[in-house]
C-alpha cells in the first residue's frame, strides 16, 4: 500500500516536468522568468525528473525481497539525499501556507502586481505530492531499516562504547560546528529581514515564503550540529541513540542537499548581472553543503563502527 502511494504521488510532478521539457507552458504564466531561459529550464527539469524517478526505484528496493541484498551504502546514500530534499518541503510548505494566511499572499512588497513565477495551483500539486512522497517513503524506510539495521541504534547515548565514537566523527563534528556559524549567521540575518549579501533583484523578490525557508534552514543547521555533537561526544546521555542519529540523518541531509542544490542553481543560473548571486550567497550555500556532508560522514562512521562492534555487516 505504501509503495503504491509513493509511486502515485510522483506522477503529477513527473507529468508536469515532462510537459515543460516538451515545450508546454501549463502552469507557467506569461511574463514568468522561467520562459526566459529555455535551455536552462530543460536541463533543470531533466535533473529534477531523474531525482524524482529515484523515489519510485527506492520504493521498489524497500519493499521487494531482492532489496534486502542491496549493499548498505548504495541504498543509504540515495535515501539520505531523498530525505534531505523532501524534509524542508514537508516542513516548509505548511508553514508557508500559514504565513500566507497571516500576510494575505505572496506578492513582494516592492511590486504587489508583479508577474507570478508559477500559477498557485502548481505549488499545491507539486509540494502536496512531495509531502505524500516523503511520508510514504519515510515510513517504508523506517520499516526496512528497523528489520535490517535496528540493532545499530539500540540503547542510550551515554552507554555507547568509546570504540564507536572515534577521532574521525569527533573531528568532523567539531569542524562542522565551527563552519556552521557562518551559514547560520547569514541565514538568520536573512530570516530577520536583512538584505545583506543579496542581489538587488533577490532582495526585491523576498516574500513570506522566503523568510519561512530561511528560518527553517537556521533550525535545520542547529539541529544537525546539536545531534552530531550528542552522537559523537556522547552528550545528552539519557537520550536513546535513535533520537540524535535520526535527527542528524534528516537534518544533515536537508543542510547538505539544499545547500548543494542552491549552489548549483546559483552557479548555472542566468548570466545577467542583476540575476547573478553575490559572493556571500555562493559562500553561504557552499558552507552549508560542507557542514551537512561533514555531519553525514560522522553518522556513516558511527554506523560502520557500531556494526563492527556488534560483529554484523551493515
């Protein structure tokens, strides 16, 4: 049942993206900036189609008998990426709708009659599908991981043997915690209304959606680092191991994947001077991505070490 839900939830997004690649303007209003760069639109939509198609593949892997024989790393990495990409949407879209209810819409303060980027129904269809995908795929993975790797997160954080938390995860978490101060500070400034480091067009385009997402990235950064510290340094000793491990898994994915996606989009986006990202923006995305990758490596190292101490293969 969950597999069917995950697969069906992908279809509206895939159909819409395929239509755009084929030249259709369904859901795209006249005057949208999406229509200004045909090649970039095709490339971006092609990549997003491939990414969302992976959800269907993952749903099959997690529910078929042959999926139990898939190497741990080849399954864990795409699920981590999918989790990272879907988590901010699952948390952010409902918060954006709530913010819109209080602010009266998403028009920019600089130009309330500005041509919209997409028709509103597109966001409801796409993000609604993403939320269903995330819930279904997340439930499938939890069931799969519990049966295959449940022994790796038994017990409490304070009871972890020192052999599990070695030098590598501690060093990775320490570096990530220091480096995270930079994107944390910048994102917090943006969430509080500052336009520091934003281009003129980007600053003019800010809406309630922008502030919600910036605040959400701040939360993900804090939770990712806190969970990494709890796991690597055995803090919050009364917590079950599953709590910081799951938090680090989800939040490191959100931080790394969205930092990397926005970095790629900013570097490969339109070349007009007014649309180019500032150096501060690029550095913020790069630092955020690096923080997430460091914390993810610490989680992976923990799981490998825990597997070795229990005498089982991951």
